C-alpha cells in the first residue's frame, strides 16, 4: 500500500501518517541470504514518500528509518519508478552517516527525530548519460536498496509513492511573516498616533542638522554643492533614502539660489535624480534654477566613477560634498579628495564596512538607519515621523527579546531563539 | 496629468511592492517566474536609461567644448574613447565589419578585450591603488590621540595590525636578543596578541556591527512600508505632501 501526501498541515502529523501507511510491497523481493551475510546489519523497516515541503515543486522527499548497525561505507540508494512494478531507476544515494530529519528543521520541524534519513529526489537516472526530472501532479513509486562496501546489494521489500506539487506558501518562513506583519501593524498604529498628535519627539541627528549649515556655507562662498550618490541602483533602500534627502536638498538649494551638482553612477538613479531635482526646484518656486547638465551621469564603472567625481571635486573645489547611499571601496577616495579640497562633508550610508572611513574623514556622518529617517527628520511630516516612531518601538521590542532570549538560552531554554531563527 | 505624475506611480509602488514582499513567502513557480520577469524588466529599463545617461554625459561635454571651458580638451577625449571603443566592439565582437578580411593583424590588438586588459584594467587598478595612500593619510588624521575615543581607536588599531600581519614575530626574531626571550614574552608575541585581535574582532567589533545591522534592517522595513503605503513620496519629487 502506498501513500500520496499532498497536504502537509500540520507537517509532522503528515509525516507520521506517511510512516504508518508505508507498508511493504511484494514486487521487490528481499534477498535474505545476502542480509544474513551482512552480520549485524538491520535493514530499514519502513519507507515513506511525500511532496518536498516548502518548495517550488518537482521534488519528492523519501524518508526511511536509520539502520542502527550499518557497516562503514554503506550507501542507501533510492529507486524511482513511474509504475508500481517498475522498471526502477536510481533517484539518489545517501551514505549511512548521511543527514537525518533533525538536520532539516525547515522541512520537518524543530522536534524532528534523528532516527530517520531523508532524501529529496528531483530527478532519476534512466541510463548512465541521461536523467529525467520529477514532474508535478504525477504519481511516482519509490524503493530502497542498501549497497555495502563490497558492492553487495540488499533490496528492501519496501516501497512508497507520492506526487510532487508546487507549494503556495513556505511554512519555514512563517515566523518571518508573523514578525513582519507585527512590525507593519506597529508602524501603522504609530502613524495613526502621529496624525492625532503631530508633536512627536525625534532625537537630534547632527549630520542632518548640519545640512543647512553646509548649504548655507556653499551659498556664502558662492561655490557649488556636490551630491554624490553611492554605487547601488534604485532597488537599494539606501539609494531611495538618499533620493529623499536629495529632494529636500534640491529644494533648499533652489531657495538659496546656489548650484547643486548631482553625481550618478547608475543610469536609472540618474534619471530619477533629474526628476527629483527638477521637482525640488519647482516646489521651491524656482524652476528657472534647474539645469539639466548639473545632474551628471559620470560613469557606470566603480573607479571610473570615482575618477570622474574626484576630478570634478579637485577642479571645482565645491563648498560642500554630500556623500549619500551605499558605497564600496571608493568611499575613501571620495572622502579624502573632498577633505583635501576643503569642502564640508556630510556622508550618509548604511554600508557598515565603509562607515569607519566616513566617520574618520567627513565632518558629519549619518549612520545606518539615520539615513532612512532623514526624509522624516527634514520634512517633519507627521506621517513620516510616526513611521520612525514605529521603527523605534520595533527596536525596543527586539532589544527586549534579545535580552530575554539571552537569559533563557543561558538557562537552556531555546524556544525564543527558535522563533527568531531563519530556517 | 496629476494622476499620471502622482497617483499612478503610487499604485505601481503599492502593487509591485506588495508583490515583492509576498513572493518571498510563495515558492510556487508562477511567483518566482513573475519576480524573475520583473527583474528582467528592470534590466531592460536600465539599458534604456543608459542611453539617457550617455545623452547627459555627451551633452555636458559638448557644452564644455562649446564654451571652451578650462580643460575642454579632455572632453574631446571622452568622445574619442567612446568612438574607438564602439568601433572596436563593432569590428570584433559585433562581427559587423569586414569579416571576409579576417584574420588581420589589426584584429590582434584592436579588440575590446585588448582595450580592457591594457587600458581599462590598469587605469582601474591605478584608481584602486590610490586607496593605499588615502588610508595612510586617513589613519594619520584619526590616530592623532587627541581624545580618549581616538586613543582607544589607536590602541585597537595597533593591536589589530600587529595581530593580523606577520611583522610582529619577524621583528621579535630580529630585534629581541636571545636572553630577553622569556616564555611570557614569546607567548605574548605569538599567541596573546593574536587572541586579543580575534577577541576585538569577534566581540566589540561584531557587537557594534550587529547593533548597526539591527537598526538598518528595521529602518529598511519601515522605509519599504512607507513607500508601499504611499506615505513616503519624496522620491517622486515635491516632498511628502
């Protein structure tokens, strides 16, 4: 009798059922004479098959009990057939010391035992040169044989069957979803609270306060302000955050009537920068100060970009250089060149590998999350401020979890750790 | 017009942002395929945006040449470099030109690969090597122990440098005379400094890094939520109104 497990909720119940229903089949005869020659070897007593959990389909997981006393270098071989009576093809191998259910908590849960092996079969060899992929919604039959180091083959009289299917939800990411939804709820609640009471307190961020000073200095000196984007494209959160700062900066620069030059490495960031600066000038009531050529696409290569921007800093000696976004090795090149040019420099990045360089060289550094909060901080828009408050509350909760998780783990309780573990 | 400039982008941001978040939890092939297609679309948009970038670059340099701005001759180099690279690409890799005449001696060096190896890569490496000098000048500025924080930084940096390079053991062998080499001193040089280095990297450094990452991750989620729900609109221009 075989089993076809298509629905696996709750997962462990299904696995248990599959083990119960996987009964020996008659068509593969056990060679008892060979078994007796392998002294002390206990052939696995059960075999089950199920759709591989949390996957995109085209894979079946075969589970069998571990042989307690297997000779060294012995392998299990999972056989696959499309018909109950064969022909049988090799679907995969596993050493007797191979992985067990408890090695894969994402698929079998944290309480899975270590007494059973498993193998994910996604294809089977029809001959030595070619293999066939497992198809969704088709019943496959599985057998198991044991190959000892002497090439002695022992067929177990076991079989099971199952169908593969694509899953609509990855249950291994359930904790991530719940935490994400909880954080979303906290953020939305705080936004609602901010609408009612707009006078929310946000701690002072020196780097953002200094933006006005930097732009004022550029105006007094009659020199340009350089806004240098990082290397990442528009899909990066830090680039989006830097665009939010650019929007505020372009508005103030337009009000002051000074020059803003925006350096870009990515063509999409360049296009968005142009629109952002243009809109900023319009918002400030000075569309006339917008110059298309001041938003510059320098070069798409890292060090060509660095060379181009450095050249402009050296030649034009800007009064202020704003380095915003995600930077790599070129960060130090920019910052040192700006420092030598005598510019007031404000850097904002979430690239923790480059933060030490910016902290060392720049006058002000906007670190990590401060970069994301810049838009709210500069605009003082209640809804944005509410989301920052939500973020802070989330941080407080996580810190509390960190402390209590550390205490619990110290005393041997790892439940809280598991809740936050990425499977 | 306002719908196309404001509302429509917000709808796109909401729909695609929500889908981007949801597909992380949906392993089904349609979900992964749709996400892959969206990534392909963004690459296509990138390619078209590159033309816009090229236009911006050329427009800037044409303006400089027209105004005879200081150093305008270098702008000419931009066009020369672009023209030569484009011609080489068309000649060799594109296989568009003069294919019956191949192989010619010209093919030996007039290739994009040659330009990459002998022009681009050395220039790139030169810019990268500047970092060595910049690190030295940045270190000098930082390590002037003017404040307690700078002093801590200086001490930590010296310990790290000694622990991470073989110079300490070498200097010990060269400069410390035999009679001074006590077990304590040898252990300090060979093991203790290295262990202290590992401790600095694995405890205070990692703790600070993880704290930063925690804030960055929460901030990234909050920013994504602001964009998906249309609360953050600065990237559209015109602030958050």
